C-alpha cells in the first residue's frame, strides 16, 4: 500500500512531541508530505500500519531526544523501536536530528537498531540551533532524498484517519518557549480577561450560588489574572490552587497573589499532562486537610493540551463528589465577520489557524466528547460566541486585541524561525499592510464580529458501589 508519504518522522512522545510538531510544520511548509502521528497507530495491528507508512516514505527522520532510547526501547511493543527497525530493514534514508540534552546512544541497543549508530545526524540544542538545523535539513541536498511537491505552499501534514484541517491535530503546545519575553502574553490575556468578564459572569454566579467552603483547582492559570478576578475574592471560596507548566508565569502569580485576605491561595509549577499530576494534587489536598477539589476552573488551556480527555480522566480521583467544572475555550468555526468584502477577517483567522503556536482551534467542539468519555455528568454548553453587539469602544478594542493583537509577535517568531520561507514573510507583510484598517473597521458601530469562545460546565459524581445502572 503506497500512502504517498515523503518523510516519516519518528519521535518519543514523552519529551519530543512539541519538537516533532515544529519539525513537521516546517517540512510541510516546504511542500513535503509528512507522516508522524502515533495516535493513528494505536490499537489493531500497529506493526502492520507502521510497515505500510514506513515502506511508503523515502526519508525517515528519527528525533534523537533524551528519552528516545530510554528503557522503553527494549520492549518489543515499543512503537518507536518498530518504526526504526522497519526503516533500517527496508533501507530507508535515515536522518537523525538530536534535540537538547541528547547524550548519544546507550551502550545497549536492541540488535535490530544497531545500524542507527552510524546514520548521520544534525544536532540542535536551543532555539537558534534548532532553526539552523531545520534550515540545513530543508536546504542542503545532503540530507533528504525526497523533493518538495510544491515548494512554498503549506499542505496539512499527512495524518491518516483524522480530518484534513491541520489545526484539529492536537499536541502539547508549549508555545511560550518560543517567545523571547513570555511576559508579553499578559498584555492580550488582560484584554481577554476584561472583555470576557460579562460573558463569564452569569455562569459563575449560577455555579457558585449557595455554595460555601470551596477548594478551587485552576489548570493553566498563567499569571493568575483571570483566576483571581473571577474567584479570588468570592466568599464561597476558601482555597485556591493555580497550576501552570510555565515556570515564569507561576513566579509572577506567586509574587502577585500569594497573600489574599479572603482565602488561601497557592500557585504551583505543574504540568497537567505529566503522569504524576494527580499525585501532586493529592499531596496538596493532604497538606491542607481537604477531601477533594470542589471547583475546577480551566480557561483557554485545554486547547493547548495533547489530550484534554487524559487530563480530565486523571484528575477524577482528586475531586470531591459533586465537583463543578467551569471551562472556557475556543472554536474558530464559530468566528463570524460581517461585512468582510475582501475576506480580510477570514484571512486573519486563517493565519491564526496556520500557526504552530496557537493550539487546537477547534477545541470547543471537542470538549463535549472529552467530558463524556471521561465520565462527567450534567455537561452543558452554556455560551458560544462572543459578539460585538452592544459593545462600546473599549470592549471592541479589547476583543480585537484579545483575538488578534498578539498575532504579529507569533508571525514574527515564525519568520525568524525560517528566514528563507517566502510565504511566512508574505504573511507578516500582509498583516502589517492591513491590520490598522481592520482595527478601524472593527470599531464601526455596525460591524459585526463574533469570536468563537465557548463555555462548558460539567459535574463530577462519585460512583456509588452497588448502584444500579441501566
Ligand atoms: C492561553 S493561557 C490561559 C491562561 C489563563 N487560564 C487565562 O485564561 O488567562 C494558557 C495557559 O495554559 C498553560 N499550559 C499549557 N499547557 C499546560 C499544561 N500541560 N499544564 C499546565 N498548564 C499548561 C500555559 O502555560 C498558559 O499559561
């Protein structure tokens, strides 16, 4: 079976998923057809699927990350091992690309992988080296055998059995690692926090009404501004734990909010996708003599996770019976601009969707399934779409900045990451040429814009032993 693939990217999900996503985006933007998705290989006879995919490619890139050849590689059921073994057996052109922390191959490798020790590889440590490595990979003829199909165009990476739109493909999105100054994110998060205050208000009111003694968990709290605005001075709340995987954001949140007179507030640097996430939360509950969290707040974060389902499932054991969820997220399918005679807003939203830094832009529609599969009850879509109707100047400004104000920075980062990429440069030029006129248009009282924010609520109900189920 020929799957029509140029390049197969093999990587270890535990420490190289984000790197692999950037690499695949780059290769796709240069016109290569790329295969890299492990998800589609789960279940069924994965060896068969791997064989078909590897057999079909000309080039096989293996991401040499610190975890790549850790103990898992010794297992015959390891997917990465099976991928590499097949590539070696079928004589593929194998190129290694070493990430930060790579210390070389271990002394013991399964015999079928031994030939890997002699393949050529490119090293890249920090961001600049990474960019240089990507540039060499795509411009030197020494590495890849396959030719780009249509240079300069950006076909979606080839991900069998998922819809065509690249931004429905999820990955752990540590976007802040690409920013020289991650504190800049605060500027648009503040606009977002302000413009969404009214949007959120009645939902919070309904969830908090007649409650007391609530222990709140906020996942992806950032610098804490939204969390503390919504819940920091509520009389119903006694404990707040905000967690985030960006250490800088946690430092800022601690400096700002550690001492609240209303309730006990703490911020922890934790990755919600780490396997020991729930253990760490359990330790917090023990230290505070709490039975479980009663309220889980997650705003604009699930879109950045590889698997919201996995996180929602993992935290069940740290929740109190009846715990409430408030989740606000995004679905760009709900964005509407009218009038948009030249399709400028449509184009702007496409730029947002094309960037590797913006998370899963169809997350809103995926949340119902994620909550359902993770066993939650009373799942409700409370709001969908925040529009300019009824907005005055300041709110319109804030909505525009929250939706697009940060976009230039991300386009610039992408340009710097590949200075030879014409289409990246053109996108930035187009943005600079058009953004002021669009900002002005946004302020016209009869211009209608809707940004696809969604709010979901759900409840956790403890299963009672012996209860009858139909
Ligand atoms: C768009 S910001 C939202 C911040 C805040 N919740 C708000 O609404 O203002 C997304 C946040 O999720 C955090 N994040 C992303 N992946 C995470 C993970 N795996 N675990 C914990 N936090 C994560 C990011 O560091 C970032 O602070």
